[in-house]
C-alpha cells in the first residue's frame, strides 16, 4: 500500500495536524501532574500517546469498519496550565475546554477530568452520566492534604452536581481504600464493578450493566485511567495496582457501549518514563481510537 510509512506519520494524534476549534472532534493534551500522590511524570503522557497513535492510521477500524481518516478530527496541541498552581491550572483547563464542542483529552493526571466536567456541566445545563475505568475510586475528600489531588476528582464531581451518581459506574476498582470512602461512594448511588468481578462475570455482562446504569439519553462522559489495566498491560502509570484488567477486556467493553450519548472523553495517567516498548501509551491511544470508531461507525444498527 502506497503512502506515508508508519514511522513517518506526523506528530499529531493519528497524524492530524495541529489545528484550532471547528472540527467535530478535537484532541488536546493536558500536561498536568502536580496533584499526584505517587510517581510523577504524567505531564509527558500526551506526547507519548500521540507517538503511539501512529500505529492506528493505516486502515479502517476492524470492529466498526469506521474510516477514521474521513472524520473531522483535529489535534490542537497542549492546554495551558499554571506551573505549580493546581487551583489556577484547573481554572485554566475549564476555560480552554469550554468552547470545544466534543473534546478528547489526553492527560496528565486524573485531576484534569474535574475541570472538563465543570465545562460540560455549564454547557449542557444538566449533570452527566459517567463511565469510569480505574483502579481507584477517586472519591477521597482529600489526597494527603491536597483537596484537589488526583484521588479526589469524583468526590468533587458528585458534590458539585457535575455528574449524576445514580448514572455513574466505575469499572476495575481494586486499590486499598478506607471503608468510609467506599461506603460514601456507594451511598451516593455509584455503581462499582471491581476488577475481580469483571474477571468473574465477563465483559458482555459488564457492558450490559453500563447500559443499565448510564442509559441512552443522558449525556455521558467516558474517563479512562490507564491504571485500570493490570501493570502487565500498563506499566507506565503513576499508581499501578495488581489484579487489573487486560487491555482486551476494556476494549471489548468500550466496543459494546453503542447508543450511549457520549459528549466527551479523556485518557489519563500515562507515565512514559515507566513504560515498556510504548505498550501503555499504545493502550491509551487505542482507547481513543475505539471511542472515535464507536461514535463514527457507518451504521447505527447495533
């Protein structure tokens, strides 16, 4: 097949040129990692995801047969952050995300999800449904004294009314967690499916639970922390936990999420300094590719 070889693909996500707002789907990097609690370095995640995405440009999506090359996608580069100032950085992220109709964000730490949800909540005028892949519930009221650390994202999202916890599902949870944090999360109405439960019941039943919880009419957001994956599949992350999902499991679940009204997504916590042969970055890039293929699939009869 003639064309640009994989190794020479351009520097943007899926080789797209850097561009301003206007396309149907806008990709942006958010190089923030000043609220992390273990390994730092996720600020380099967006560049690594872009680099790994070059593997995905040569042909249609093999499940949905989506021609992503024909979709209106642009990579606008990196969001501005305030160096060393977490609250100001979150405010800047929200401001930059606000005018973008459909954003695919690349973290950075999971804290970037909070301002993205704030921007969408203001735009839509109603709380969002949430599909959340993670090893951690991220519903602590603070992380080692930091109120806006990456372990408190969904505590704030629930308390601020950004998401409807009754339409929120967390998949892959397995980290150490205080019982009061777990109980608080469940008491809000959040559905939690542990990694062990995913292994036991299978991906089809997990996807069915997502459809039941999220529904098909409420605007929904997908947030994917790569540490939902077992370290064998994602060594390049800041807070790895054993016993996690395989990359094929999360892929199989996401590919079953047809007819959900997704309005945005992010992939976070890629830490290239601890990655091996780009496997973590490639997993992150592939999640974004699957999401685009899901929304741009050529037929709506699923």
